[in-house]
C-alpha cells in the first residue's frame, strides 16, 4: 500500500476536493468535462461494446464518465483518491439512478487485489495529475483480462500545448481554473506508448481532441499536439 500511496499527489487531491460541489454543474469549472464526455464515450464505444462489460474508471472524480458508461450498459467501478468528488458522485447517482460502485483506492492497490478482472479500464484526464504516471499504466495493464482494452487521455508536452492547454484554456479563455495543470507533468504520446508497451499492452488507436474558441465546440481529429486519447489492448496470449 505504501507504494500506491507514494503515487498520490496530495496537493492535486486537495485541489479537486475543493471544487467537488461544482462537479455536476454544466456551467461551472467542470464544464469542459461535460462537453467532451459525449466525444470520449463515443470514441470508446466505437472500439468496444460496453454492454455487460466490467469496467474500472481510474480517476473518476464526480463520476461524469462512470455514469455515462453505466448508462451504456457497463458494470462500472469508479475509483479516485479525492474523497469529496466521490461523495458528490454517490449523491448524484441517487438522483440519476446510475449503477456505479465508487471506491477511494489507488490504481496500484486495486491492481493488487483485482488483477485480471476487468474487460475495460479507462484513465482519462488523470495521468498528468500523479507523480509517477508510468506506475499507473502498469497497474492498468495488470487490471485487464487478456483481450481487455485500456483507454487513456492526457495532454502532450510541447510549446503548443503550453500555449493552448495552460495559457489559453486557464488564463485567456478561462475554460479551467488557473493552476489546473502543470506543464512539467504533461506526457508525450511516445512516452505513454513506451510505458504501455513495457507493461505488455499493444497500441490500438490514437486521436486528438481539439477546441475551437470561435464556435466553442470540441471535436476529434488526427492531430495529437495538445489533448489526445490512446487505446491499448492486452494480448490474448502473452
């Protein structure tokens, strides 16, 4: 457990704890998550039918993606280390009726107790908030059954991503609270792919997520310069 807790940034946890009550406000600080969630869910469903699948959503926060996957028919466990967002997630599911099991536990600790039990693991907008993201990727691989699929999203590390994801999104357009991200924690696609390969995962697809400030709309496309998503598969035979 000590190793798992070593991969928790208490400052990051406190940051999201402080914002928890606004998690389900579509016009609040988490508005971008509400707006991109249909795109994220559709991209996942293009690659796997979620109906009846066992899914763990790592870094689930207030449960926006977890609830959407449950509504799509998945058996979802949402995990996070921030206590307040989990409390908000549990309260919201009373209103929505979404069948999600929420737990305050790290990916590493869950992998130690439930290795190979999940068909799907999602880890979206989370890797850039932990001290050792490669360790999370290893845990994701351990949680998957042979043939299972993993989905990640994070932010590239380059001058353009600094301009768009921090200066633009946090300070100019104010899409996110200032201080949401730290540039040094951004992850290049090549780094994520390398960590996944070392963990025994095979790259399936990748796609970029883009924001148009004029139309105020998000879309998916081939450019991975700023925000991007990647999917991987654990081979049937290893």
